């Protein structure tokens, strides 16, 4: 028997022979022949979401994309930015990725995160906005140790707690 790979397809985790034909949206989690590191797998998964489009005359989406790695399962979830004139559906890609993770596995603890537009983060790029920093701090105590990619080629990261000092909510944990 040949080597097996582990594939995430929607909510399902499949272990299949390595020569299995993969479907659109599949994420390969474990493959003995896969030389990509976790950041490259996250980048590859998220970049499929980059296709800026008008959802309606009022809504734009898919112009910023993100991937998060679950600290619980190691699975990778993607998200895209969506913004609308009503203001009630303005979500960054990072938050949509976290929401996808929560819907799938009822978990809000993220180990790693990457966000970008048409190119991977470079030279301090990929930094989450203030709303996302706050969101992740509130979503789970452990998220303060989340690694955030700021230079993909050089594999430079920053830790969430270092970009939201003196956070107000610690006493509730
Ligand atoms: Zn944000």
C-alpha cells in the first residue's frame, strides 16, 4: 500500500492514499511528501479566497484573505473580508476565518494566523487591525500567544500580546 495523506474536506477529516484526486477546497493536513511548512499550507489555502468581487451593489468581499491554524486540532480555516454599506456585516478576513473554525469545531483558540491581499505579508505587513486584536483577546485567553505572520519570505512573526499591550480585559479570565 502506498503512503496515506490526511485531508480536510469541509467538516470531515479523511485519510486517503496519496494519489487520491483532491477536490476544490481540500486542505492537505499531513502528507509525508509535502515539504511545505505550516505557513505555506496556510498561505496556499488562504490565497484561493482572493478574488475581489461585488456581492451586491452595496457589498464587497474577498479583497483581503486570511488563514488561521486551530490550536486544538491543527486544522486550517480560511476567511475573507466582507464589507457593506449597512455597516453591520463588516468583518475582516481574520475574524471570518476564526468564525469558520468556531462553527466547525467550537473552538476559538488560534495558534497561527496569516492575512494578506494579493501577495503574502512582507516587512511588517499582515498586521491585524485594532478590532481584530480586540476580538482575538476576547475570544480566548490563550490567543495572546498567537503567532501572526508579518514577513512571509523571512518567516517573521509577531505575538498578539506584543501588539495589544496593557489589555483591559485580563481580570475576567
Ligand atoms: Zn481586522
